[in-house]
C-alpha cells in the first residue's frame, strides 16, 4: 500500500545568476532537511499496514493470556518485521516508481535516498531476528518465515501468479506465532490459522485493487492483475466472509446471537468496501481492515484458549 500522497519537494532553483549572489558550497543538511529525511523515511515504511498488523499482533498477544512483558516482546518482534518489509518494498521499487512518476514514494521522489531506505530495512530485520527468537524457538521460526515470505514478495513474487502466497503465509503465521509464544508452546487452533490465511488473501486483493492499472503499466502481473479489477471486486468479499465464518463455526460449541451479528456485519462490510471504490480509492482495503477488526473481537471474546 502506498504511503500518503505527496509532491516532490524539489522546487525552482534560486535565481543566483540574476541577483549576482555568490555561489557557495552546501554546508550539509539543515535541521529542516534532516527532519524532511526522517519524515520521508517514516513514510517509506508503509506506516498504515505496519501499524495495523502490529496492533493486531498486540491484541492477539494480550487476549491470549501473555503477560505484559511477553506481549510487548511479541509486539516488538512483529513491528520490526513489518518495518523491514515496508522499507524493503519502497527501496526495491524506487527506480520503477520514479519512472512511473508515482507520488507518495519518498525513496523515488528525492525525499530520502534508496540506500538509506535499504539500510533501514536491513537494520530492522537485524533487530527482528533476536526479538523473534526471544519469543521461543518455534514462535521465532514461524514469525521469521513469515517475514522472509514478505521479503520474497517484494523481491520476486509481486509480479507473478503466486503474489498471493506471501500474504497467506504471513497472516496465517501471525496467530500461530502468538500461540507458540505461550508457556509450553501450544499449537494454534486450526481455525485461527485458516482465518488468518483467508484475511491475508483478501488483504492482497484489497491492497492491489486501486493500483491495478498503474501496476500493469509498470509491467507487474500479480494474481489480481491477471484477474482484472472487475473480477477482484467480485471475489474480494468471499475470503473476508469465509474468514469470519471459520471463526464462527470452527470452534466447538453452539453459535450464539453475537456470532450471527458478527457474521452479518462482516458480510455487509465486505460487500460495501469494493462498492465504494469510486468515492475512496482505498475503500476496499478499509473494508478488509474493518472485517479483520470484527474477526479479532470475535476471536478474543471466545477466550484465550481459542487462539
């Protein structure tokens, strides 16, 4: 998902020749320049998705019964992983984004250099490794596999028919990593992993939908591009509704009235998101995030033992 749209900060050069002002060598970045670079670096990490996934992990960790310090460790591991993925994405795509004239890309519009973004990505991943393994050997391995899949998406799979696979792996691994961080490293419930994988598939469709035309012009041919925007809009509600249905009907026990309300709300939101795409280009993604929030509440209200 793109960072907040912005215009290149480059403006017209000062008319030194006309005024006769002497040319001087630049003394280095000013405080304002450094702040601009820091702001650009922050925007290049894709802060929206990074914070959303981190918040989801934090909610699952707290809801699963992990204590404060342990939940904070899981949250920190997920945050550093997400930051590394976002920075890797913008650094790798910098040249292509510059050629396409895409706005909101600090690594390609001159706000911050691609080298600095690559350094940030590598540094975040270097922090992610010990933080993940500190959650437990199995939990850390599962989380690092998810982060590696996301890097593989950025570097290779984004333009292939397997573009959906890293999303499915990443979202499915999130509840698994949280469950394996619990004392005794219990295996996650199958319905939490299945729901996460379905939400990941939906997130890929929703995230790509508004940029399908621009991506195709740049030569990107992932699964959503091969399906086409019209088919993606029709397909998107299905995995969103399926994820909620798995959480409602998967756990043992009767289905309550609250479960039915959650299922109806998720279905309505899943359908409404793509329908409002003409008014808000990120409407489909917003709908997917809303369904994910419903699913998290649904999961947590069933208790820690269900994760």
